[in-house]
C-alpha cells in the first residue's frame, strides 16, 4: 500500500454539479466503496485494520468508520473526503484526498448512504504513531498531511480536454491514488506508470487490465491485486470513458501532465 502520509494530494475547491433529485442508491455507494478503495483500507464492514507498520516512520490503523461516522453529518463526510479534514478541523494523515477530491455530488450521496447502512461493530483503533523519521520529516516541512498538498496537487492535474471531462474526472478519482495527482506515475521498478501507456491498449484489453490485472500479452501486471480487489466493480461505461480520455491525449501527442 502507498504511504499517503508522506507526499500526497492536491487541489483547491472544485465546483461539482448539484446531485440530481433522485433518492440515494446505497448499492451504487457500495460499488463506489470498492472502486475508490474504501473497502481496501477500511474492510467491507468498515471496521478498519492496520495499514502501515513501520516503527521508524508510521504505525497507523484505518479508522473504524462503522463506529465513527454515526457521529458525523453528511457534510462532514464530504469534507473529509474532499479536503482531508475532520469535523474538528484536524488533519487526516493517511488518505488519498487528491483522488477522492474528484467525487461528484451524486456519487457522494450514494457513498454516504452506503456508509450509513453499515451497522456499528468492532472496536475503535488507536491514533497514528509517528516514528523518528516521520517526526523529522514533519519538523522540516518535507512531510505534510494530504490537506497540506491539496492545492499544489490539484494544480498538477491534467488540463481538461474538450469532450472528455467525465473520462478525466474518473481517471483522477479512480486511478489518481496510485498514479499520482498528475496521472504521470512514479519512477522506480514496479512503480505505477504514466497512464498514457494504457492508451496503446485496445478497449477490451484495457478492460481486462482494469478488471483482473492482466496485460495485453496475458501476463500479470503490478496492479493485479488492485484490479481484483476493487477495479473489477467499474462499469463498462466508466472504463470506456477513461480509455477514450487517455486515447484522446495520446492522439494529440501530449504527455501527462499537459
């Protein structure tokens, strides 16, 4: 799992269209909890688990949301996801806010309905413990909570491409937590690549990559675990929009970020 506490997220406030006057759909909210990675970090029952265990850096549990969220308003949940701030204004240190920031109002409504449908269970987990390396990085300003990088990271997001606004938003929401706020990926062996490499895939091969982690040649990719744990819940329409967006960027000869 990536260490979101060290160098993550970005963006200033984005105005999303108002949610349609339809009733909330908890079933779609559960699907979003998979595709956005909520289930991966907090479990299907939202009880949380140990997500980072490095005494030199960070020992952290994901929050037991089943017990925490009943005391939060819907607006508190939205603020936490989009800005990385709790209702009391304190920072959330381990969460890909730069990615979650792109959730729209209708999705937020459905996700919130699902989260509220989960019965409280389990125990509350202890707060994060920062090791000596993390404390030194924080003191020097090299490490910040996700909220501290939000404006900087949103500024790095690829510019809108006419006709592909939804594909861009989905790529940032679903793929940005691993591939970065600019979708450019990271350097190093096994690190997530620039998403433009996926533009070389046919649509069926791209769908197979996302849903089971298999490359076009049939070999397993480094995202197999993520695909089978969460991305398999993506709809055909979502996959097609992301693929069309990446293809449109490639056709223009651009390199992310633009």
